C-alpha cells in the first residue's frame, strides 16, 4: 500500500462541533448492509443498489426512491427494527474517545440520518456518551444533502452555522454541511475522495485531530494535517 500524501498542518477555530454518527463516531457498516439486504430481498429490490444509496441518507428517503409504491412509514419501521436488533460489529472509530473527552459537553452534538431510537442504540453500543439533545431523522422535514439537519444542529448548540465545524464521511452529509455554511472536515472512511468535493478538508480518520479550548468567548481550536490537495 502506498503512503498517503498530506499537506501542511492547519488550525481551524470554531465554537461548536456537529458530528455525523455512522462512519465518524462509530462503524456500523455490517449492521447497515445486513439490514438493508434483508429488507431489499423481502421487497424485491437489488440489495447492492439499496446499500449504495442508503448510506448517509434518511431511511424514509431511501425507501421512497426504492419502493415509492409501499407504505413508507410502515417500511421505515421495518428497517429501523432490523437495524436496532443488529448491533453486531458496531464499534467506536479510532481517535473518537480522545476527541470527545477533550470537548466541553455543551460544544458538540450529533447530527445523524438515523432515527432517534436507532441512533441511541448505536451510540450506546459504541460506548459513546449520548448528548441529551441530538438531531435525528425525526427532527427535520428534509434530510441530507439538504442543509436543514446541520442548520438544526447549529441551532441546538445556540450557534450560527458558520461558527460550527461538521465532521462527515458521506457525500450527502458534506453537501449538507457546506450548503448550511459550516466548515466541513470529511474522513475518507467510506467514500471516495472525488465524492467528497463539498468538504473543506479531508483526513484519513480523526486520530490526529487536536483540540484546544480557548475559553467561553473564543471557542475551540482544531489542529490537524489534511490530506494533500485540499
């Protein structure tokens, strides 16, 4: 395997951080793929196609694209239950425990396309302290790549979007964060570099992400070395 090219270290100031869940805080790829495969086979859909379009999007929107003829809410409950029942292999991603420990509790939250019951199950399975208030599929009318989820996340922290950094791994999420006006840092965990064009910075993962608390007025300073080309 060749070495990954990096650029010069950077420092980014913000007042709050909005984390996507799957692919940023935790890995749940196995659960997602097994659950969508199970649903797709039940409903006469190509499993590989279902998995490809499901990542980073609300399940209701995925179902609308795949089987708009069905009762969307009823099908959403089916896939939600499949995913809640399947926590095998759900794991905390590298660097997350240290990063969260360095952040003041009121300066970050989770913005996920998962439903709230599913999000809380997965975060608990990964050993992550769940914020009291998070943005989930039920919190918004429009899911990613629409900016509404990240606008809601900024509002939850009492901040302007431009004062927030978004951590994402999916194309739909980077687009949502960018359009919302946030600074977007994307990992290359699950998507190609080409599909993450909306991100301001790319990193392989969050292991090298440094955090400095500058105080109530000045917020946070993130230090990291992005991948070359961004």
